[in-house]
C-alpha cells in the first residue's frame, strides 16, 4: 500500500494534470467541502467552500486551454497522522511568458487532512513573487487557481468502542492544547514585532524553513535568509511603531503537524502620526520538534489585479 506521502504526491500530481488539460471535475476532486483557497487574483479574503472553489476555476481553465502550461517542477510532501502539507513550484504560463521571464514560477502550498480514510485538500495557496514588473508579464497568470466483522463478542465490542471513544477524546484534548500553544506562539510573535525584537521573531522558525515571501525571489531557504527579510521589515519601519496581527486566524492541527492561515494586518506609524496599513494572505506550517512548535514553511502573498498586473497592496477585507 502506498505511504501517505505517496498518496498525497499522486493526488497533487493528478490535480495538476487536471488543471493542465482543463478538466474542472478533476480539479475539484479530492477537495474538502470547507476548502479555503488563497488565489493569485481576488477575492482578497480568499475563496471559501467547495462551491466557490469550483466557480473560481473556469476563467483560468479557458485560458489554460489556449496553449499554456501548468506543470509541477518541484514538490515536497510532509504527512503526519491525519494532517499533511505540501509545497511546490510550477511552470504556469505560455511560451511567450516564459521567454520574457524564464525563471518565474507559480508557488503552491497545500494543507490536507485525512477524512474517511482518504486525503483531501483543505487549504490551497497560490502566488507569484511580487515584483515591480508591468502588467505584460502577469496578466494572463491572473486568470491563471470511513463492517461489522461478523458476530463478534458484544462485550468485547463495547470495550473496544469505549476505548476508541476515550482515545478520540484524548486526541481532541491534545489537539486543543496544541491549537492553544500555536495561538500563544503567534501572540509572542505579535509582541516581538511591536518590540522590534528580531531574535524573538526568529525563535520559532526552523533552521530548514522554506518561505515564499511577498517579494522575489521565488523562495527563501533557511533561517538566515528569512532573518534578513524580517530585519528588512523592521528596519523599514524606522522609528515608527509597528504592529502585526492575524485577526481571522484558522488553526488545523493533528499530532505534531499544524497548518495556520489567515489575513495578515501590518500597521506602521508614519512621521505625521498616522498609520500605513497593509493586508496580505498568509499560510504557515508548523512541526513539533523536541516538544516545541517550529515553523517549517510559510507562504505570503498579495492578490493582484488581472487587468493591470499590479499587486493590490491597498485592499481591505
């Protein structure tokens, strides 16, 4: 029987092939009813629910069938007991677009859970790295998204049922504790941001993190690279106060793996006493290592206007 990682890899490859051939039913398959997708174009708050996910794809698929590519170039999968995540880079575009920008790749992060014995996608995040390029390179990409085993002993069955129920309660309690820990971790992050404490910001970040940041390049690999991004953000605030929160944070956790997503709100005090406010989409993946939660993957993005190719850093939920 294939491992969980192999099952998930097959699921993602099958999904990408369905996108490439414009097969809407294949694209929607293996997605949860409560799926949330942060896509390249708006809506800013994401596409929420399977019906909305299905309705979001036809414009892109029509463009895809005009001769574009949608091909996985690299794919990494990590599976826990009931929750998994994957991140990938894909070639998404026409030959003309690749000629203009051969290194550009679509960045993809997926959160999955095991439901009734099979893996389903619960969260999907697509983005291209933010650049200052004109609309010419990016406009098309914006169109671009549990038998009865016989007559067994009823006493034994009852005992097994009670044991299963107890185990489920224990699992739920552990997951609830883990969710609280992750929310508290974020509160510490928020406080470190306000204090401009770079070491505090970096404390929960894994040495081997892979981060898809707002800006190019496509990926920042390793804690040192991410540290420089955070340093740059704090330095850009100058002497002004800076705050970061995720007001609508969602947390999905099973055992030692967790996925957290929501809209990031960053506010920076301006010299005139006012504040500059910015909203963006964020997905973060955590693993429990040596008893502590560490972030192993992050995906941040702004949506952009398909008509202009300009990143929409001005949008509000």
